[in-house]
């Protein structure tokens, strides 16, 4: 679908990031954009999940002396948005398929890749290339590279390893993808099929309008209903300067729960990662499956205000105690710019969807656990948007909210 812009003769290409849920598509686009010094447009994200797309444009490099303009977009990975994904796959010049190479996600990754290959086979003209960006390589259960190569041999994809949360390998995968896209442009040009136009993916706002109008894929029995929040106001992209990472050596009164919270902080592996932008704030993903997250607006001018907010937030956590996953805490930390931030530290736990996909739970059992979690939240007036992707189950078989707790509302900042 590449086109030649009649005004400046630029070759316009689309690079689409596809892959299973939580594989690292959004992280990859954000890492790429940071390298380009560009801002990403993310019309909406819910609990860190893409709802429409992440979109960034970049002009760089040349093809036959003409400038190259890239339209880069990631699709939402969740099954219910499959039609939104299809629009991008139908227009892509190349796909960067972000695969989740953690053991428990591998079956889903292969399923999604095969689905992609089937869809691309229906596209007329020169075949669309696929780069397999093997992500989550820092995870202890990441499959060995040889195993990936064997499993992917039949799929005819280029493999590039990555750790998208810190940008490792992302640029390499993109550069490879551009080469594949240009091979395709050359072939289409030779066949006289290269059209003129200004854009491949379309005008961003128009695409957003089209996506909003698409029917949501009918939810399978185990999938949660989609609520009206999907069409809420777009969230702005985060500001450019990341806050300092929170110190694990927090002063007394700045971590909750007071003792267990400090134990959680003590269990965090030593790290030197820098804070990266998340669609809804800031985060660090630490080895060993720990997520450290701060909501965008959770910044306070002085320590007293931040402590006040921490106390309010701790109240929510305390009320939610029975349904919250155990390995977590909340804290206040200096942000490195004369302010203070609230952070939450949450251990990654398998979600109901992941357990269902892995065959550990039947869809009926997952639905029942989700219903129990929602019932508990309603009874205790807890604003946790329980879903298959943020509820798990503990060793005693009880549902546990394993996602991010929303920021405390109101109060002086
Ligand atoms: N440790 C580690 N964490 C990662 C890596 N890549 C992404 N993450 C984290 O994994 C989580 C999901 O990443 P996203 O980029 O939002 O995933 P996505 O594919 O866009 O997910 P959907 O929008 O739901 O389809 C985030 O917390 C990321 O910080 C990685 O290579 N290593
Ligand atoms: Mg995403």
C-alpha cells in the first residue's frame, strides 16, 4: 500500500506493530519514538492496554534519492478489538510482529502469528514481510533462541530479539522492517502498482472515527463486556522528562503497608533501569516480574501533600485487601524535580485470561472468578475495573485483583 507523495516525491510507508496482548507493541512504538525525538499519539489506553492504536510518524532516509516517510502504528492486542487490528493489517507495508517469548505466553504468540500469516496471505500483490521481534527476553522463562528459531522456521520471518520496555533491539527490528518494506516497494514499482497519495494509513482522526464506528467483536462467553468508557476523551501523551526512579530506601511513613511494604521493596532486584513513559504515566519493569508504576497526575508539590494522598490511597488498598494480590505496596518518592510522586509496586501474576489461554482454567471457571471479584468490589464500593486481564486467582482458589489500583482522587497537589 506504499504511495508516492506527488508534492515532494516522498515514499510513504506504513509499519504496523502486531502481536498478542501485552507482548510489548506499545512499549516498542514508544521506544522508537523516543529515539526519533517524536511524540506518540495514543487516543486512549485503559489500565495500560491499547484501545485504538499508538501512532507516530517519522521522516528519515532516502529511497532512490527521494525522502522516506514512515507511518508507524501499533494495533490493540486484545481479542475484542480484532476489527480495529484488521484495518491496520490490511494497509501495512511491513509488519513488526512483537512476540511474547515468555513460556506461558508462547502458545498465544504462535496462534496470533499464524492468524497474521493467514491474513497476509489474502493480500494481493507482493507478499508483505514480517519481522518477528522476540520480546521479553529478560524474563527468566523466556524460551531459548534455538527453540524460537525451530518453532518459527516454517513461518518465514526474520527474528530480532528485544526488551521493549528499555528499548533494547527495537531499533534493529524497525530497521530490518524498513528494508523488507522497501523490497516490496521496489517490486510493486516494477509491476506498475505504486500509487500516488499523501498517506497509507489515512488521516489519523479519520481512522480514529472509522475505528470507533466498527462493531466490537462479539465477546466470547468468558470475555468481559465492553463499557462506554471506550469512547471517553483522549488521554494526552506523557510529558517528556521522566521522573527519577523511586528509591527503595523510603523514609518512615512513606510506604504502605508499613512493614510488609518495606519487605516488598527489599525484595526488588537491584536494577539500573530508567523510568520510561507508559501511555497512562510512568513505569519501570524490573527483572523477576515486578512492575513499578506512577499515574501521570500523581505528582505533588510537597511531601505533606504527597503523604496525605498516600494515606487516602492506602485506605483504598486496605478496603480492597481481601481481593488485592498480596505482593504489592504503595509509596511516596522524590521525583528529582523538587516534587513528590506516588508509586505502586506490583508483582506480575498470571491473569484469568492468561490462565485460560494456557489451559489451566476453563472459561466457565474464569467467568465465575471474575463475577466473584466484581461482586466483592461492588459490595465494598471499590472502583477497581475488574476484567479478565487484571484479575488472577490465589493458591486458595480465590479471585485476586492483580492490576494497577487507580490513583487517589482529589486532594491538594
Ligand atoms: N520485563 C519486560 N517488560 C516488558 C517488555 N516489553 C514490554 N514490557 C512490559 O509489559 C507490559 C505490556 O507492554 P505493552 O507494550 O503495553 O504491551 P502491548 O503489546 O502494547 O499490550 P496491548 O496493548 O494490551 O495489546 C508493560 O508493563 C511493559 O512495560 C520486556 O521486554 N521486558
Ligand atoms: Mg498496546
